[in-house]
C-alpha cells in the first residue's frame, strides 16, 4: 500500500506543480514529496530493492530540508 501511495503522491505533486496549481515552495508540495518518498522507501527496503530505496531516502531529505526552509522563511 505504501508504494502505491508514494507513487501517487509524488506524481500528484509533480502534476500539480507542472500545471501551476501549487508551487514547489508550498508546504503541500513538499509534504506530498516527503510522504510519497517514505512510502516508496518502506516498500523498497522490504523487497530488498536498494536502488529505489536510496533514491527515495535522498528525496526524503530534500523534502525535509525544503519543509524546514519553508517554516523558517515564513
């Protein structure tokens, strides 16, 4: 389930941003990326698929840093 959520969340964030419905600096964009990446990490590690796990761990850290930056700039 986490993998499907992760896929939908990341694609939704990208689509909403691409169609200018949200901005990459919006909290919802970063939240979708963060939670989506965590979902994919959990599934990837459980299946011992390390490449997508590493990619999404990095994705998670990028989203976390962006969220922290959003909170400190507001």
